[in-house]
């Protein structure tokens, strides 16, 4: 087995796994944080950003320097897809989460790729909306920034420019639609056969609606891929653990990016900041996606505001896909936990935001220019994209509100570093906070998961074995694994490891008719007694799928021989079948004898190598077939 890390296991996973000669790509995420080295674009022209001074350290007109000294590139936004691979080899792509598919348009539209992509239906829908929102943010900008040669950007500006050849412009909405139309939706526990060589099974991951971990099997050889999973109690189906247990290899990625924060605490902190700010008459901006943790945050926030008797502050959601993103969770009942599902039979909407939208407590618009002015008043709470603060309405609102100390901006998306994200807007006089809401399992939960699942080998990121850079002395913030119990392999960015496939058995299909009459007997082995039986038969394979047929099972009889006209007529007479007429025809070197029976409809055509029966009734066909077979001998 060969595993190549094309992305970053910490937050933007993409791996290529070769197992039993099948090439499977696990997740397909671009590094979304690669947006941050660029100058923000906005739906309206922001003169202050255009007038930023040139970076004095570089002789370039496209490098601007912020008030805090950070250098930004004044050009169109770019993403950094995974490392390139031979896409002609990729047989399938398995997606775990809607946040892990941002590079799909780059790969699926590559002419070298001919594989299939598998993801759950909610994952496909939410991932599509997330990417369309990013594409629409770019279209909303009246003045697109000039394109520059990325190769001319010095590598010292930002680490992403050390691999300039990988940077790509944001895809169009048409490309996204064409790409996602080709994805094959799957359900939890559905078995996906790849060429009869490998079986892939998606299981609930507990992170977001439709998020999935994957089991990959080759006979009794098992690989468990765990990524973007959560053990918290939220609106999704809980994480399935039993089916992932006892793997030969566990691939573990996308643990909590900020393990020093816990979701419950950060949710409460966000609610406290919002409440304090609106009480003082300030506006609150929360840059975020309209998919993911937004639904949980809204429910927490509404409850917190109600307890503080704040019921007249407008809550506004701005996103080009807000309409669909807020409506779709209500139709995915089968993907929700038992509590949410029970509301569907009440009947009652499973999410609080649906009723709040109906009662005009929450308002949503495709952009700030499309109706926000009708409901806006100070104070207000606004959820807007994009969370990178490099495009979308969040850029415009932050620039408008940043000089009022009563206002607040709260960053909740864990992928974006706090200081870097806010750098273009310095000096910033409004209150700014970083409370990342990340339901992903933390290091302690991951360590317990490894202990309970008992994998033979764990493959994971090397960063998990050392404290986060922001807290170098927090030795408790590491993934502690007992190396005496499990082999531990670190897979860094761009690394490849080879692991022997020690499979000793293969799965063989046996029909129920074959199993009839088999007597199981106990056999003593080194691991105790096992029930076994002796079988005699044949093993055949079609499309790499072996099938066993026991010798006692009834097989279709194979017959051969030459049927002479005289013998056939004699046999019909013995069976009391009356012949009306016999015609002989020649075609080339072939001779055809056409025997017509007394019903004037049923006929038998005899020729060298071929016998054709046309019968008036089913019983007549069976009688004629018996007559023909009596003149042949078994093979």
C-alpha cells in the first residue's frame, strides 16, 4: 500500500492511496488560507485600499504594505490546490466533508482525470454552495483587480509564493456546476465496489450534515480514514466508531486546528461579546460561511439574547447562496440526529432559524445591496462572507464599521489566522475577537479513539506530535500515542510512505444453494475454536469478483450432438406430436429443414449447429425442447 500526501493533513487534506492496484484520492481540498496574502476586493470601490503605499522593500507596483507592515499582493485572488499527481491514474475520489472539496473543480475539469467522485448528498449540496458563494463574491466586484504574473512575486512575501506554479485563479460558477453534476451521491453504510478489488463504505462522522469517514477494504485488509470528525452532540448523526475499529491502518487528519479552544466555551464567548456589544449600541460583524457551524451558533445566540431580553436587534445573514443554504438543512431529515428527526414527525421544523426567518427575527439577503437597508438599524448583528475577509460583503461592512469602538468583529472560522486576516484593515478601532468554533475532535479525543479502535498502524500529521506554534510551552496540546501498542507514522506535506499489505484472505461470494447441506465442525486453532467445513467445487472470477460453486450444487447441463431429420420426426411420433409438413431449403452451403406441426403455428427449424423452436404455447415449447434434448448427449 502506498500513501502520498498531496495536501495538508492539518486542515486541507488530499491524499492519494494505492491499494490492491486501485488509486483512491482521499479528500480534495485547496489551501483556502492562501487567499490571505492578497489585497481584499469589495462589492463597492474602497479608495483606502487602492491608496495603500507600495511596499518599500520591493520594487513592484502590485505589492502594497498595510499599516501594520504586512505586504499584500494587488491582483486577483488565487487558491493553492494540492500537489500535482498523475490524475490519469486516479480511479476514485472519496470526500469526507463539504470543507474538503474546494480543489474539485481544478481536478475534475482536468482532461487527465477519468475517475469517479463519491460524497454524501448533503456534502455535495453544501460544498457546491460554498464554492458558488466564493465565485459569486468575485463577480460582485465592479472593478476586478489587474492580473499580474504570479511568477514575478518574490517568495519572501508569503510562503505560498514558494510554490507559485500551484496557484490558480478562482473558478467560475459554470465550472463548479459542471463539476458537481458529475459527483456520485452515496448514503451511509453503502458499499461501493471499485473494480471488484476494493470496497469503500461511508460512515457518519458527526461533524456537519452528511460528513463521512470512510472504510476501505481489500478482503480482510482494512483502512479507516478519519477526518473532520466530531464527538460533540449537535444536530448531525453521531460519529460511528464500531465499524471503523480494528483497522490495519488508520489515517487520521483534520483534528482541531486550535486545540486550546473548546467549542462550548467559544460559542459562549461569542454570545457574550455579541450581547455586550449590542447592549452598548454597537454593530457586530461575524465573517463566516453560511454552511457549517452557523446553524448551531444561531441557536445559541438566540437563546442567549432572549435571556438578556434582547429581542428587537435585527440579525442579518448576507450570502449569495443564503436562500438555499438556510433551506436545505430542513430537508435532510435522515442525516440528522434522533432529536432533530423527531421534530419532522410533529410536524415541526428541526432548526430554530427556519421559524425565526418566518417571524422576521432573522433576515437573509444575497448581498448588502439587495434589501439590507430596509431592515438595518443600529445595533444589529450581521453574518457575512467571506471569512477570509478578502472578498464579499464582510469586507465592505468591516471597512465601514472599523472606526467605531462600540462595534465588534468576531472571527469564528478556524482556518484563518487572526492577525493576518485583519491586517488589511489596520488601524482597527472596533473591538476584534478570535473565537474559532471548531467541532473537530481534539488531541485527547483522538488519543482515546486510537486506544479504543486498536489500529495496527496510525498515519497522521507530524504537527500533532508537537505543541501549536502559538503555545510552544503547552506540552499537553499534543497527540499522545503509546508507541508500544501501535506503530506511528508521520506523513508531512509532499511525503510518501509504503506499507506492506498483509492481507491473507479474499472475500468470495457463495450462493445460498451452495451452502445447503454444509455441516460445520469445530476446529481448534491457536486463537481458540473456529467453526469450519470442507467444501469441494470450483472458483471462478468475473470483474475481479470471485464466486465459489460447490460440486453438489446443480449446474445447467451442457449438451451437444447433431440432430438428423429422420430421428427427430421419429421422436415426435413417439411423443404423439403430429407433423403437418416438412420443408427443406438451401442457403449457400447450409441446409434448413422446417418442420411445421399440426397447429400450423409451431415450427422447428433444424440446421447444422443451430436448432430454432417457435411454439404456440409454453407446454408445446417444453415438449419440443424435450424432443430435441433427447437426441443430444451430455458434454
